C-alpha cells in the first residue's frame, strides 16, 4: 500500500530565458491554495492526500500543470475554482475532472 492514497505535484518551474513557464501563471499561489484546501477538508496526511511542489514537469505548453498519482492524470488550471474542483472531485472522491485534463 502506498503511503498516500493520492499525491498531487504542481509544477512551479520558473524560466529566466523568456519561454513560458508554470510560475508565470500563478502556479505557486495556486499550489499553496490547494494545500490549504486539502488541509481544511481533512484530506491531508498519511493514507490520504499529499500536495507537493515540483520542478519542471516538461509540459509548460499546457501550463500551469499538475499531475495526480497513482492515476497519472495531468491537469491544467487557471484559478481557485479549478483547484477546488480538482480537490473536491478527484483528490477527495476519486473522480477525475475531465474538463481540466491534459492528454
């Protein structure tokens, strides 16, 4: 059994060469928001959900991006409403959010 039921990684990569990156789209703020929502809903901790920062996940063209394991489902998002939907639907209830998925 995995230490966490689900693990979400948020790309927080910042590129200094002018190319697009997740950090330029509010990824740091929204990762912190996701972490606070997971904690507020009592979903955080061993056997539950872990919210992590990640370096470059190499999908910046879809940015900002996050990936949920063990399902390996990739998401893009733009605001707190999108994060709420990912947290409440996928992280809490195991139902991926189709409209935010990246294939």
